[in-house]
């Protein structure tokens, strides 16, 4: 059946501790008026649920959902979802790939890179001392920025950075091509990329292959004074080693949106380090009005007996 002929009905259950249910409900029903959208707390019989849109649902969430057709991860990172034991087998899982989400992430990365490349932390500290300290700006071409992960978010960020004139290196699992970006692929090339990175931007998914990928040895490969920006997942980086390298001056600074433990515990040394900027995991979020279009498209595809787009591979982990 063509997608346009499918008028999806059925019930979608929503769960997120961070996102507003009513906003999502309105956005989804504007696209699919026949779809019943309920909050998971309203489920009476799990067998009535056909679609799930959820971010980090509680344990046993999927129990009894015998008529489930599609799981939509309310976000880009699926690491917490794919490691669950209670995922119903054979049900496709999709993630959000909203262009506005990529734009918001690219905006954060651009801000963080420019902040370091323009020595803003240095001027912030001088201002606190009441000092007018001139430091001549470098041109962006003199700064090498490496982006690890060239997916939906990483590719957009790399593109925006090269548009600003930075020398951008990219790294991914399979070979990528991005205009103006020197792309490298595979673990064999990682050290070469790290050795050239004045600013390292981490945009990898957390998978069994990438967990702890930036261990002490790899962090030490970064040039002295390099800056690390992590907007992906805290567990990609050895946080204790990172802290020590920031303290001993091997690393010049960091902008961290994600941590091994979130919230970052009170008293963690990172909180009080003058060369570290901390934000509470919000580099990018899903925007209901634009993401609903992609969700509706996938629900229509599934209703028409077709495979959804942006499907993830639980075995690969992203
Ligand atoms: P994608 O799945 O679209 O892309 C992942 C990229 O990483 C691809 O280029 C992939 O390579 C590469 N990659 C995966 N595994 C490896 C590996 N073993 N070695 C080398 N490269 C690898 O992810 P997104 O760009 O959409 O998102 C990246 C991450 O950002 C998410 O997984 C999530 O954790 C995080 N995130 C953080 C947010 C925040 O607010 N802080 C918000 C949203 C997401 P290939 O192209 O070859 O497949």
C-alpha cells in the first residue's frame, strides 16, 4: 500500500521524565489526527499499544506490549535503550534525526570551539582580576579541530566549523566525505587524528566499541595545551585521566556537557576547575514541532507495511 493511502490509527504511548507530554501530543496529533496519543501512566492494557515514543523508560516498560509495531527513541543516542533486557524482539527501533536538533548541536559545538579558539576563558579570568590583558587573536586556519563521529550530528558540526575557516579533521568508522573536511576512518587512524587536534570534539555514540575509547594513553596523544569538548557521552572518556591531564596542564581546557555520572556529583574536582566549562547535558534536544514530522512519516511507513527510516541496529549499538 502506498504511504499516502495509509491513515495510521492505533495508540502511541509516550514516556519521558524530561520532555513535556502535552507539547508532544499536540505536535503528533497535528500530523496524525487519527492516532491516539497517551502518556504511559494512562496505559490500562499494554496490548493496546502499537507505537512507543520514549526517552529512558522505566524497567519492564515493554512488558505485555504484544501488538507493538515501532519503538521511537526520543533522542539521538540509543545507548541506554539498546542495552535493555526487556526489548521486544523483532520490533524496529528508530532514533530522531531532526534537522533542528542537528542545528542546535552544531550551534553548541561552534560556540564551544570559538570560545576556546578566541581565548575567551583567558579573558574571562583576566576580567575577574580586573585586568586589561591583550592577547592577539589567531586566525581560524591556525586552529586544527578534530571531530570524532561524523553522523547526523557530527557531520553538520564539522561542516559548520570548516565554514568558519578552521582546519577540520573528521573521524568515523567507515570512510566519509565532507567538503572541506579531512576525513579519516577506522581505529588505525585515530592516533594520527588525535596528534593533530588543537581542539577535539567528541560526537561518537556510546557502544561496546567506543566505551572508554579516549583512555589516558589516547588523551596523552593530544598536543600539549589541547582542548576537549565532549557533547556525546561521558563514558567515552576516562574522566579521572581527563581531570588529571587538565590539572597538570597537558590539556588546556574542556567544555563538558556529558559525564560518567550525571548529574556530576557535588564535590567533583571538575566543578571548580577554572579551565572547565560544565553544562548539564543539553547541547541539543528534540524539538517536537519539527521532530513530529519524521515520527509521523515513520508511523505511516510502518502502517503501510514498509520499513521505517533511521532505524538503528541494536547489535551495532547505534
Ligand atoms: P550517528 O549514529 O548518526 O553517527 C555516529 C557516528 O559515529 C558515525 O559517523 C559513526 O561512523 C561513528 N562511529 C560509531 N562507532 C564508531 C567506531 N567504533 N569508530 C569510529 N567511528 C564510529 O550519531 P549522531 O551524530 O546522531 O549522534 C552522536 C551522539 O551524540 C549520540 O549517539 C548521542 O550519544 C550524542 N548526543 C548528545 C546530545 C547532548 O545533548 N549532549 C544530544 C543528542 C545526541 P559511521 O559513519 O561509519 O557509521
